C-alpha cells in the first residue's frame, strides 16, 4: 500500500539468563498449556507447539495475520499510546518535542475535524497538478512529490556506495506502482487477472471520492493502469532486485544525462534543494530507459491523471472515513483478507511513530527498558558470536583461507542494543493543528531532507534504521551490524528471569538469525567493512551454492495453499538465516549448559526439547488464506509454519529430541538435509 509516512522495515530477537534452582522455576515463561499433544511433533511441530495458542488467540477481524509478534506490537502500542495521550492532553510550549508529538497525534485523532475539512487541505496540491502545461512541469512535479514523500514514477534516495561503504551516494530506482509488486501487472494467471480488475475498480471508486465524475473516473483509471503497467514491465522482479551486483550500476552524472536525456536531472536536483555533483547508482537501468521514452510518449494530460492518483492514493490514510474505508477495502480486504480496519488510535499512532519515532523511542526506552536488559543482551550476543565462530572453525566444506576472513567479519560485526547513543534533533520539523495530512507531509519533508543531506557525505554509523520502541531487528550489510531495539526486548521474546532454554530458543535464535544474514547468499558478498567484494575462493563459493540449493529445492516443494508453492529462491536468504539461527543458538545453548546445567526435566520436557519449543512459540501465528497468497508472492520470508517445520527437519538434534524416524513427515534422510552454517 502506498502511504506518505516513512516507516522502515524488519525481523526479530530475544535474550539470556540461566538457573536451575527451584525458586526460578516460578519465573519460567514457556506456557506448556498451549502445547497440543494431539499433534505428533515428528509430523507437525508447528501445531504441536502452537495449536493451543492458535485456539486461544484467534485472528482478530482487523488483522490478516496474527502471531506473537503482532501480540507484542499491540502491547507495545498500548504503552506508547499511554505516553502519547498524556502529551496530547497537555499544554506544552510550541516547538518542544512534547508539543510536536502531542499535536501530531491529537490532530490525527480528531476525526470530526478531518471530516469537516474533507479534501480542502490538499486543494493547493491538486491545483498545482491542474496547472501543469508541459513536460518541464511534469518533471518538476515528480521532484515536488519526492520532496514530500509521495511515491511517483521512480525513487531517489541517499545511501552507502556498496563498493565504498564509508560514503553515501545518490541512488535512483524503480517505483511508481499502486500495487505492491510488478508481478500483479505482469502475470497472467486467473488469480492475478482478478486482482487487476479489482484494482482498476478501486482506482475508479477512489477517483470519484476525489471529486471526479464517474464517467471520467473510468477513463482515468485506464490511463493510470496503462502508465503503471509500463513501469511494471520495465521493473526488475523482486528476486532480481535482491541481487546487489545486479542493482549496482554506478554512473557519473554526465553518463546518466547521456543515457536518459529526456529527463532534466539538473533541474530535478535543484528542485530537491540538493547540491551534488557526485556519482549516481542506477539500480535498474532498463527501468530508466523506459521512463526516458515515457517522457516523450505519454501526453501531459495523462501525466496529470497519474499524478492526481499518486497524490490521492498516498494521502488516503490521512483523509476522511469514506476515503480510508475504500482504501482499506482494496489493500486490506482484497489483498490480504482483513475484515475491518484497525482502530483509529492504532492507525494514528503508527503515523505518529513514522513521523516522530526517535523521540517516542527515547521516552519509551527511558520508561520500559532497564539497564539489566542491555547487559544481558550484550552477554548473549557475545555467546552467539562465539558459537558461530566455533561452527565456522568446524566447517568441513570451507577452506582455511575463507574461514579466516569469515571470522574476521564476525568479529568486526557491530552490535546495537536498546536505543541509540544520540537522538534525532526535530527542531526543524514544524507540527501544527491545521490539518493532519499536512503534518504528515511536513514530517515526510523533514525526513526527506535529512536523507538528502547525507548524499556525498561519510556514512553516519551511529544512525539507527528503527526507532527504539519498534518490535523488530535487522542486519545492515553495508555497515556489517546487527541491531536490536528496546521494543523487541520484552516478553514474550526476551525474559530477564527466563531460563536458558527459553531465551536461547527465542531471542538467541533471533540474534543468530540476524548474524546469519551476514553470511547468507547476499550478505556473504560483503566484506567485514561492508563493501561489496568477493572474499571467497571459487571452490568455497561453489560449495556454498550447492548447499544452499538444497534449501531452495526443499522450499520449492512445499505447498502453501492449493497449487501455490513456496518460492525457495525468493526466500533463500531468510531460510539460510533461520537454519543458521537454530544451529548457532543451539551450539551456544549447549555451551551454556556445560557452564550452568539446567534441570533434566521441566514441565515434562528436556532442556533441548524446551529450546525447540521456544523457537516454535516465536512463530505462533494464525493467517488468512489471502494473506498466505500475498505473502508467498511478495515476501522474502516464508510463512510462519514453514519457518518452524522446514529448518527443524534438517537438524539431527531435533530428530533426537523428539524421536523423529523414517516415515515421519519431518524426517529427512541425511543425504537430503541442508547444512550451511
């Protein structure tokens, strides 16, 4: 779904502590009552571990997928809501961060005012589009949209030069689509064709809500679909876009102007307020070759229709109830199967977090993130690093030459835990009480200018990609760093008083997952400094590709729903990381057991059985069929049940823990098992 706000993306985590004393047993947090013993763990471990949870927590009507991550995000949102509502009710001096957070949220919650204003706050923007009279105006409008965070035509942003990761350069990439993936425009199967019809119908209804007549809306919807389809056919697939070598095509500005002369690049940068003479990375050259033609082929009036849609589609979530409901009808109901919109406070809270997330994260971490949690995480991360180093040493398929470089990269991997050392300065962001959508636009402009200001400058390695209260984690390849915000370091993922089996099976595995991304099929292409360079011997690369192909084949054979299979190639990086996570964290857990052994049985389960149960519980989830389909087509992650069962089938330790034998669904012969890290 196209939105104005800038919200960054995701994964997971959890923590450490060990004890086998009887009084600590009261603090154990793995709820065995949610295990369903009617399922054989050797046949379906996901449901054995989680079916009780799935019954206890059925899908809410406003969710297309609901699991433990959603649970924690909702609980965290309630904590953040409490903090923000206090500010919204208070009276603070204009310009203070309290005033900005409070007013932004309060205006978003004032539905009566939003209804009364209608489209009036956007009237100057629509008039600007109507005044376009030539191709120069068309190109100026694209820059204007980009400055205010409105998706249109292509993308432009500052980020590290992947072959010189200490410096930020400009990047241009594909974009401009109203649906979330180019395959929805390109594929010809019946399901996708029905989705295209639904999208055109949705565009028509939205255009009517924007004030266009029904007859004109039908014509304009076809124009919009025509332009977006051209963009889609010129776009890389999601899989192709994951290849960092394929998307690295650094050019001088003179070369960019020569390759794509029908766009005024100098004027574009001037409109952005950017003074920059350095190189530009053209992520998808064939896409810009097509855009170059489109500036000649497409009449100005059709560009105006497309821009009208860009603006209205991007702003929909911040306008009247009727507009929001129609927007949800397609992106929520049709695409993902959700039955109703989330409550207003959750939607407004998400927008506020997108605008002022760092300031909110600061207040959240001050109240909810104890120093002890950071200390335990530091210890756990080091234990996981030691375990991965140990496993690298023991790899039989990798040469000593590559092992040394792999361990150098591991040792150099930076770790961020809890919250940043310095916070974003929001002095230049003005938040008023005029109109909610205008505050969103102002916030987007603030973040846009922040990003543009980094182009041509050294990379700020202290910067975080998530606010501290976000329930997520990441590995950044150009920084060679892993990051675990305070938001994820809470139950049910991280317990200060949890035992080792729970914490290693949950947060430990999640940390291992992020570490493994540094060595997945794309992460392995970056060296310890975060530069895209080949540090592997040819034979080791060959061995790696052969071993990971086993995972590709395994997932390609998994039926998700009906005739739809998992995409082993698209999800390879995540599947490598999941399998790596379990192996690394289990090694670390066994190391911890040697130092501080746990009770032989707790609640009837051995320590290693509880380790695997904890991993399974991380992925407890209910999901709608439509969301399974969308997720499988679009997402680089496998659906939750496959993230549990598929990697476990490759692990002899799991087979031993739960008595998996030939003939069981999760049994794989040794020569069919995947083993990478």
